[in-house]
C-alpha cells in the first residue's frame, strides 16, 4: 500500500451530496442506527433522528425502572451519538400527523423506522376491563414520567391496592413487583416525578403475587433482575418448592441454558424462605394462569387455573382453580407494535414485514424504507440487542446505496426542520433537549437528587421556551 506524505495536498473536499436519512424513533434502536450510519465512513451522511416526544432515549427513559440507575445510565452512552455533527435530533414531531410517511420519504433519501412496540397485549379473559386492572405499559409510563401517562387512572388504582397480582414472568413484571414492594426511602433517590413518589408512598400494598402460566424453566426474566427482587429492604420473596420440581424436559432445558440454571438456583434459595412479620411478601407462583378477573364495579380477585407444561413448553389447564384476592391486577404479557398510516404491519406479530431490515410491501422489498428494533423483530432482547439489529439494517441500506437503488441527494426538500416549521410544527432540537435536561437536573437538586423527571407536555416545552427567552 503506498504511503501518502503529509505534505501532499489531498485535494478539495468532496462535493457529493450526503445521504440524507430520517430515523423515526430516538430510542436505543434509532440511536444505534444513527451511530452505525455515522461510523461507516464510506458514504457521507446527514441523519435526522425524529421522535414524537420532545425527549430522546425511548424506553431507556420511559421503560427501564427508575430504581435501576446503572441501567438507565445507558443514556449517557447513547447521548454521544446525539452529539455527532452529522446527527440532528428532531423531537416533538409525530409521523402521520405533522408529516406523513409518504411525505417524509419524499423529503429524504431513506427512512429507517425504529419507533418500537408501545402497545400492550391483552389477556383476553373476562373482567379484564374492570377498574383496578392495568396494563404494565400504563403503570411503567406513569412511574417513569411519560407525558402521556394517565395519572388519574393509575393513582386511583394504587390508592386501593392492598393485594397486588402481577401477571407475567418477564423483566417488566419483576420491575413492577419490585417498585410496588419498595419502601419510600428506597425510591426517594430515584428520578421519579414527585407525584409518583407520593402516590407510591401512600399506596397500602401489603402483598404482591407474580403469576406465570408456565414453569420456572420457561420464565423469561434475567438472573440480575430476579436477584434484585430479593434485595428489597422490607420484602421477602416466597416460592412454593413444589413449583421447582421439574420434569425431564425442563431439567434438560435448565442444563442447556445458563440463565435458566442460575434462575433456578436463586428460586431454590427463596423456596426456603418463610413469611416474616412486618415484611411485604412477594410470591412467585408458576404453573398458574388467570382465567377470570372477579369483581362487579372493580377488581376484587383473580381466578387462577393450575397448568401443566408439555415437553415443547406449551401450557395447558388442569381444571383445578383457586381464587387470589386482588385489589390491583397488572398484566405484563408482552408488547406489540402499532401501525402508522402508509406503513405495512403484520397485525398478528405487531411488526413491520421486512427482509434483513428492508421493508416489504405486498411481499416485495422496497429500497429506501427500512426498520430496526422492536418494530422490526418484536419485543425481544435487551437494550444492547438493538445495536446488532440496527447494524444489520444499516448494512442493508448501504448495500442499496452501493447498488444504486438509493441515491444520495434524491430528497425533494432542502431541509426537514424548515419544512416542518413551515407546516406549523415546532420541532425540539438538541439544544432544546439540553434545556429540558438542565431543568430536570435543577429540579432534582431541590430535593438532593441527581434529577427529577419532568412529566407533563406543557412543562417539558416550557423548559425549552424559558431557555430561549434567557438567551
């Protein structure tokens, strides 16, 4: 390889137009996609990272429980991608309202949809719509300070919640159980909005039961999340030893999967626990599926059927039922993606059909339109899973550029932000987000915390306006 002298004039900079990419969704998948685009080095890029909220980070901000500060610190890493000169955060913009998918596609050279899977899955059992029955998505949105959270419904349910039943055995279900069983002193240092801390402190929670329709070998929580449930200041985790008697297929699964094996070790330790006076019991019940929520004007109990699990991991009912008292039922049985106008959606899976990230319309790949993250693969994996996923999609996009299927400079509008402002939309840019960030840090400092989340649309946007007026 020839060596180029430092004295050699490299010539004028390239005048080739950059590849203009709009990434819809500023959560981990979107930020990792922007990062992959700016790091590839072969094609000049200009990335607009669009989000409906005036804040970035998606589920890192409004999904990871606030009592997980180390996990929420992932946003410090994600923030570096936002600081890249070729990336522009464009918040407070709703695709389908402020600009359609088709109009956005005509504005830039390529669009990558990474807007996640925000809808909860239902149990489809009688009584599910009674007051006192909540989706985990609603409760999580509330305690993380999402501006769309329904405070009235959640806080009314919590005010009467002595016996809580959480349905599901994934990490979100454990988050919910852990937050509800925490003491006020444990939650005080978090960045939860003050009204959330006040409501949780006043909630009369006396017991929490987590239900899984299959066995411990099929549970999807991680060992770290599981262990944290046993570290609560004033709660004791209880497990029925009978639920840990595994059949041959489950034993084989445990032997082949280190996570399952480690989980079983933790659960077997807890199976030796007994209820302790003055401590909140947190019960993990397996082989138990809800068949009906009981109550007339609000939830009063859950009818639970004992199940058996076959060698393929499928659960079926035995007909043996019991009733658990419950003032609050939280379903945490998965997420699904929603559709956007002009965008195809597999209604059964809740994902956009694709081929290696390239969107399929009526079975045919469409260069220039891509997906990454949960809306691509479904709600699976951890935050870091999105990095590999986004890289695959970006590799597909760049292959289309190399093949001439996507051409830099093909967008019809000079500047997306100028176009949005002309339409009457007021995008929140990176400096605006910094103003929100500073306001949250300042609010937290008034109570000795690192941050307190601003949770109302008006308050978030007021922080931006205040910073503009101060300039």
